[in-house]
C-alpha cells in the first residue's frame, strides 16, 4: 500500500511511505532514536557518501522515522521528495538559501507571518541576500521586481494575518516565463490547497501547526515538486548547475539524474542540512505522523467551525470588521474559490469597534480559547499579533503585513461549535464590547 495509486488525502495520510516494519511487523512507525547506522562494509559506506546509493548515514542528515514523514507529506502535496527540519523557520530559511548566494535576491509577497518578515528583512540581509517585498494584489509586481539575480519568489497560500489567498497560478506562470521558481508556504492550507498543481515549484510547511495539530512538536518540511527545469535556467541557479566544492565538485542537476528530478531537495539535504544542522528529531517526527494521520478529518471540522464563527462575528454589534475568505468578495473571493477546495481555512481576524484596549480585555476574558503564540492546534487559540507575533516589526511593516493595533487573530479548533461561540460571546461581553448574543448557527 506504500505505493498505492491513489490521490485521496484521507488514504495517503494513513498509508503513504509505510506499511510495516520488516523486522518486527510493527504497523506503527518506530521511533528510531539513534544517531548512527551500521554500514554493511566499506564499499557500502563509500556508495552512500558518493550518492551512488540512498540510505542512512547519520541522523543529522536522515533518519528512518523522519523518512516516513517526508514521504507522506510529499505524497499529500503531489511532490517527488521532501526534507523535514527542526522548525518552520528552518524550512523557510533552507527553501530560499538553497538557491541563493551573496548578491542574490528573492521577491516576496508582503503578506507574511511576522517571523518570516523579520527573517527576510533583517537576518538574510546579513548573508548578503536581498528580499524585495511586493504587494500580491497585482501579480505583475513580481515581474517588475525581477532581475538577473532573482533566485525565487516566495509567498504564503493563506497569509497570516491578512488571509487574502495568494494568486498562485498567476505568479507561478510569470516565474516560469522568466525562469524563477515559486516557493509556497502552505502551512495554513494543508489538504485544502495543493500549490504544486497550480505551478509552484516548492512547497513548505511549519508542521508545528495543522499537520502536527496537537501543539506537541516543533517542526518544518520542504517539498520538492520535481516540476521545475533547473538545467534550462542554468545561469540563474549556480548552486545547482555549477560544481559544488563542498561535495567533490558535484553538479547537482547531473549528479542525481539517476535518482529522479530531485536536485533541489538533495542539495538541501547533503549541503545545507549537513553543514548547518536543524534536523527534525525522531520523536517529533513520530508525533507529527500521529497528527498527520487525522489531518484530513481535522481540516474538515476546522474549516466548518471557522466559517460559522466568521458569520457569527460578522453579525455581532461590537465587531467592526471580520477577515476570513468565506466573507470576501470580488477578486479575493475568486482566488479563495480557485485555490481552496473543501474549506476556507481556520484562521479568522477581527477588530472590535471599541479598539485595541477592548481587544486586550477580550483576550484576557477568554476561558476555553488558549492565549498562545501558535496556530493550527486541535484546540481553539487566540492572540493579539501587534504585541506578540508581529511586535518586532515597525508600525509600517505591521501595516504592510496586515496587522493593526486592534487586530485579534483566532485559530478555530475542532471543539463543538456551541462551546466555541459561547466562549467568544462571554469574552466580548466581559470586554465591554457588547451584550451577550450567544446563538449557535
């Protein structure tokens, strides 16, 4: 069943990449809590290091438990291979830096998670990589910002906190015309969106969020779509098309041809992961696999609950504005309907008419919702981004990314809808933002 010809996510989440342990018959993926692996002989070891044969060398680079997670997420996204990492931030960093050298640039959407914005605007600058931020409302902005040193485009499918679905196909088409791959952060839209089908070349996730789903394990993953012709645009991608002095002069697009169209992900594993580290721990991979097995079911409930909450908040007299794809119209709604299938995600943003202070009181009055710096848990979560997740950005940067002083972000969980609405209602009342109006819808 590991190679079953199915595209149904409910089946892939349970069966892709694994059937049973050949030694013990274990159906559950074992936790391979080991640093090293016994080589068969010196020839076997030499072949592994020369990439003539794929296999386990050292857990900083690969691990059997992690391997199952990689295969399963790659199957769900429709990619050819994946690399799991220690965090979503590591996945973002590796996905971009795998293509960049000092003097290169990346064109990124302005609609980003605060941690990604800070990484792009400040940290990558220290390595000589420029990130050019453009408004994705007009896809042509990506073309206008592209030059000979542009190595990739980067965006979030369902950006946190703006929640305006990114024009994946439009920007991917521009990139393929110019020889620039689109890297999509699909963290907030697993199952309901497959960016590779719309022309993206690479997809990444913070597995900490919906894929893990239970708030137990930090992690990230990068999926290689195997659908971008790195050789055709050889001058644009020297990291993949010129001899790599760190690996015996290997030219990655040539060295891995017998293994398939995996030059991008193999180079990331054998160079960046080897040299920088940031592997996913086997225990975290095991726990993430447990979450992944129920992801399709959870996403159904996440999305259904969020749509009901968004509609309820939109009718509340104390709420000034609600942000959720189900409430959008015009071009934003067209994109949501085109790229999101089976739901509109479980993130909701809203602003209270009484302003930032009412927002603070609302957060502190919540009883069932958790006040945490995470999203995508099975539990419902809430936070005030301007003073937390986006607090390291300037006021102008916060505004560009969609954060205003009174903005409250909800991550809607899988609890019963009446309990979710009940907690929101009492918190709005306690915050002095309006009278109780609880009604299950």
